């Protein structure tokens, strides 16, 4: 199983870059774009999927058009950071639909959550009824985003070196 950048050649990297930009690209167009014929491109694609480098495909939704234009980042400090408590918190976070991202942080707080809602009023309800009641939450601090400057969903360039 491949699990580091050095094991990917330029064709693999080109496939990953192309798919990150357009997950709906046909194999024929992908092959043309990376400079290989269709069969080797398809074989490489299947290998990248089998190796777990490509974990899936999804549609990118426009949250603004869906009315979800209120974004808040929440620092969460826990009362307990032993493994069992972290596992309980993590499992609970995964069940809250409004939490778009959750990251364990090495800082003076434990987690950074990205919350997406329709309004400040809806956010306050989510904070009070969902986030504050997650297991082991001691306190939270909220930072409201005024504008998303960059949200590509793309990985950094894959060139090693």
C-alpha cells in the first residue's frame, strides 16, 4: 500500500490534481490531460482508489446559495483530555450536522470547530443546545467569519522535494 508522496510518480500526481479540480472528469479526458492512454490511466485510477489515496468523490455545494452563510469558528476547551473523554467528544461531534469541520488542536484550547448555520440566531441555538452540551466541554470561544477569502477544497501542490 502506498502511503507517502515519494511513491507517487508524476502521472499519479497529475491524476490527483486533475480529480481534485474536477471529480467528474471522464477517464478519456483525464488520460488526455495527463498524457497517457485511457487503459493505463484507468489502471492507475483504480490503484489509487484501492490504495486508499482516493477515498471517494462528492459534489461541492455552494453553502451561500443554500442559505448557510453564517460561519463561526469555535474554540472548545474540555474538562478532561484523557483518551476516553476525547473519543466521547469526537463521536458526539460527528453527530452534529452544523459542525462542518472539527480539529484537535495543540494550543491553550483543545478543539477548533467550524460551524455553518443560516443566521446568528440559529448559531446561538446550536451553541447553547448542541455544542455546549457535548461531553466534557468546559468552555467555548466564538469567532464569526465575515468573509471567506479562500475555500478551494484542493490540496497543496503534490510535487515532493
